[in-house]
């Protein structure tokens, strides 16, 4: 039951590591992740995640989140799993056009 707020904004931003790309309500986002990737969705959580990105590419242990009412195309290659966080309160905002993430960059959302 933690409250985490993460905000990253950048055009052509480069980050390294375990990275996650979140897309939420009413967003137009196309994300392609290659590696051990997981599609996660929040159940029964107070979670506000806003991510706007065109052609964002993340490579590594990455997760791609997409939620209700989004125009989202997500392609993941590798060992993938669907996980869900229950009773989490997190606010994560990331905005980037042509953002490339590779390596150890993570957006945390806690499970109560």
C-alpha cells in the first residue's frame, strides 16, 4: 500500500534497463517490446497512468501496460506473462515521441 508518483517527459529520450511503457485511457500509442515482456493491467486500483508515445521502442525486460479505451497496438516477442496489480495506488506519467528505452529503467507500481 504505497503511493508512488513517477513522471518522465522527453522527446527522443534514452534510458537504460528494465523498462516499462505504460499507456492508459484515451491514448494513441504504438509500442513494440522485445525480450522478456509482460502485459500488465491494474485491477481495483487507484492508478493514473498517462503515456503518449509514437513509435516507442523498448528492449530488455520490459512491460507494456494498456488499459481501458485506448487505441493501443502492442507487440511483444519472448517469454511473456500477464500480471495484474491489485489495490495499488500509483500515478505514473511519461510522454515521449520516438523514445528508446534499453536497460535498467523501471516505473514502479506497488501491490498493497
